């Protein structure tokens, strides 16, 4: 049975969950386990989205979103996997224009959420800028920055979150279905001797606890100011 391998660019499939269960000796007896698992997986994915307030599967194609310009050389936007372009939105007789020389700010082990314009020392441009004007700021305005990007937490889902989601789907599937652990018996009688084996519940695997921990670890702070915790570049 195929199992997804890194990088994880999609959430666990029914095959992934069934393989996880079979690896622990559990076989679901539902008439259509794959179909029911797909429904449970959709619910788990939605819970991850609402609990963490993050989009972990990056868009396949770029799309545009509007943001407020702050009049600085730095712009805080939604989490993105790939930046494409930035356009200043104009109005009436003042046309908009595209910005160039923009780069994402990359920080170790953090999703990309910030763009910087005109990297380098601005004073070094002063003489040249008289003849060749340079845009050095994202102009202040209300919903005046049109950003095109592939939105999402990153190129792939974090491995620990993917594993936690796979385990949570498996736990929920076993809670509502009859299952037979391979090689185990509930009761065995030989003449006057009787043996009873205790069948552990799905929660004893620790998969649900791992899922709760992952949700807490990847929960996004409420506001951009709290996420940034630093002064903007001027």
C-alpha cells in the first residue's frame, strides 16, 4: 500500500491512514473504510485550519491579495510559499505602478510573512536617484498594496504535524468502528484453563495527545504586531 513520503505537500490519504493502522496490527471491519476515513480526514483538516489559523498546503498557483501599505521599506503580509509581484493600487487620475527590487525576508525555522523593498543602504543612492528615481517604500494607504504570491505556510506541511494528523485520523476511525488486532484474542479457553487478553483502546497509542500538542505548537498568534515583535524598517 503506498505511503506518502517527504516532502509532505498534501494531507494524509486513506491509504496512509490504513497503512498506519495495519502497522500496529489493526484491521478495520467497516464496509468502506477508505471512504469513511476520507470523511474523517476532511474533518481533521478543517480542525487544523480553525485551531491554528494557518493554511499549511500552499496554493498550486499564485493569486492576489490586498494589504495596507505602511510607508516603510518593509511590508507584513500573510504567510506565503513563493512571492511573485507587488503593485501599488492607484485611484482616479493617479495610476498604479509595479514595484521592483523586492525580496522576502527569510528567517530560520519561520514561515515567510515579510517583504523588504530596496535592500541595501539608501543614502548610497541619493546622488543617482536624482536622475533615476528609486522606489524605496511601500507607500502608506488603505488596501493599496496588491501582492501576488503562492499563499501557504511553506512549500510542504511540517513532518511532525503531518504525522500527528495521520495518527488523529486513525484514532477517530477506530473509535467508531469494530476492529480486530491481528494475532490477539479477546478470550481463550482450554478445558479448565481460560485466558483473557485486554485489548487496548486507540487512545493508548498516544496519537491523540501528539495531535493536540502539534495544534498548540503551530497555533498562529492573533495579530501581525504580536507575530513580528520588532519595529518596522524605515
